[in-house]
C-alpha cells in the first residue's frame, strides 16, 4: 500500500499501480523530454507552446514552458502514479495549470498532459531525447534533411504565397539543429534533441514573440517526410507585409539530402522554373538546364533578365529577376529536395510574398 493510498503489485518489469503505469525498479525514466502543446481543433498563438523537461530517476523535474511566446520555469515531482500538477504564475496573464503524466511503455518514454489558462486547454506531448551517443549508440537518423514549406492555398493573397524552406542537421549524438526561413522572409531556427523514435518538435516564437510556428517532424532515412505546421502572425498596422496578420497552416515535404560530392545524386538536368504571386501581373515560366556544378542556363532570356544558380553541396538556390512593372530587381531563394530534383522558395514583391518552384524530371 503506497503512502497516498494507492495499491501496488509486483510485475515482471517493476512496480505497477492501479493507474496502469509501470516503472522499473531503478526508478522513473529519467532524461530530457522535449515537446509541444497545442489545441488540435482550434490552434492559436496564445494556446501553442514548447516544453523542455528534465526528469531524474526519483520523479523530480525542472521544466521550461513557452506558451504564447511567454517563457516560464517551474519544477515539481511526479507522484507514485506518474502524475504531477503545477500552477504557473505569469505577469499580467492568467496562470497556467499543467497536468502531466510520465509514461514508460515498451521502451518508448513520453510525457503527456494538458496546459490550461482557464480559457483554452491545450494537449501536451513530450518525447524523451538525449538517448544517443556518438561512440556507443549513434543516432540512426544522422544526416542532413531539406524541407520546403508550402502554403495551404497558393491563391490566397491574405497569407504568404511563397514557400518557406529549411535544413535540419542531425548529429550522431542525436542533436537536431534546424535553420530556415518562412514564406514571408522570417527566419527560423531551433536546436532540440531527437527522440528515440525519431520525433523532433519545431517551435519558434516570432514577430517579437507575438507570433509563432510549430509542428512535429518525424524523421525517416529512406522516405519522404511530411509535416504539418501551424503559423501565426499578429496584426501590426505598420508592417509592410501582411499588416492584418494571419493564422495559416503549412504542408511541408522533406527528405534526406546527400551532397553529390559525398555520393549523392547529381543535381544536373533540364526542367521548368516558375515564379508567381508576389504582385506579379502573371506567372514567369522559364526552361532551365542545370549543370552538375550548379550553373544554370535560363531560356528564353526575356527582358526580365532572370538568373539562377544552385549550390550542389546544400541544395540551396538563389537568383534574381527584373520586375518590369516597377523596374526593380527582385531576389529569390529556395531549396531543392533531392528525392525528385524539385525545389521551392519565395521572393518578396511590393506588398506580398510570391512563390518559386523548380521541377527537374
């Protein structure tokens, strides 16, 4: 009989209580857990966030939680049934109530629960990371992955029509470092451990912490990676681009990228380059011939003077063209997906973001 009145029975794995949670004799599944909190059916910046929690083998923990761009720290201890509740005070904001459950099932350790401020209640999931070692247990997802972030509706001019892009580099010890840019030119970056099952949580507080983007990335070394990302920009009347703000979703495609010099496939080929949106009167469509060193021949030349170059080592491409209606040279940037030699990116027009796509059959 436990001190809290719960009944425990011995199992082949350790100790089990009536809540069905099983812990090994040597204690709680300790380590660093990283994850996200969000409302599944009504996502918003205020109700979305990121958690990093460090747990020891007796159930004590320290945690950092960012909700709505506001960072808080708290600590506590899981009880014998694997549950911990906390009240987090926030200046000028409603306090947060957290209910956390630590789970150890089949070697897949995670923490689930809820975060609520009395108005919203968000579901929370954090997976155990820091389980890999470059010397004794190298991460199987080691390598570099490229992603493009497609707008949910490329015809909706109230949100960016450009494609964002990013690269996620995973080390042998399981550290995942992402750098990239969203479709309106906003930079994103994050460094978080990869979990044992290959999950990696993306969260960035943006626009002076009044906006954000977040989504789960599940890594794979031999197939396409599909990711759904929520993106929130606040209304700011003085902003040149999208002053009304927006809430939107991005559909991301990613895949493993190996530089041709390191044994990856060549980027050479012939295909089509298309630019659209971004205050253009009509799409710009060009034929391109890509050489293995990244130089590109564009045709027809036209009076837009469009030029393009690609870096084979990283898959990143850049270029520029003359927007004849305003007589101004506009730059564009993007990233290739090696699986099918497609790529995407963005450019900034006079008041809107436009898209760039490359298709090399």
